[in-house]
């Protein structure tokens, strides 16, 4: 898997080929676009991996999220937040979670 910087360099190189006829200063253009892409990619990465404090921010009702818990044997769980309660799936249905939720973040693959 390529790093963010490698993907940005590839994107900038491709963008320059398309815009070459409109701009004579390749180095300046490349630096501006690269810097903008790095800032945007880092911001997006931070937002996607940020743990939310359940005391300050809660998921939408019915949303499945990844949670950090106070349970050392089960430090991460996928739970559903519904009607002001955290629920964990235990076959054959949902059950209340028996430990404290320390943080949560969306599961972006579900979106």
C-alpha cells in the first residue's frame, strides 16, 4: 500500500500532465498542489481515526460504532448506540454492555 505522500506525488504528477499547457511554472504548481494535498490528507486521516469522548459527542441513534472500553479482556467492541444506550450483539440478539465506554469512532466502511 502506498503512503499518503506517494499517492499525492502520483496525483500531482498526473495533474501536471493535464494542466501543463496552462501553466509554465511546473515547480511552483507542483509545490502548491502537493502542500494542499498533504494538508487535506492529514486532516482527513485525523478526522477518520479520531476517538470521540462519549461525554461530549454521541453517535446517531441506531449507528454501529467501534468503542474502546474499560474491560481489559475486551478493550474494543463493535456496539450499537440506540435510545441513549450502548448495545453489544450477543447471539441471538442485542444486550446491554457491562463496562464503561471510554471512546468511540464511526465505522466508515458502513457508510
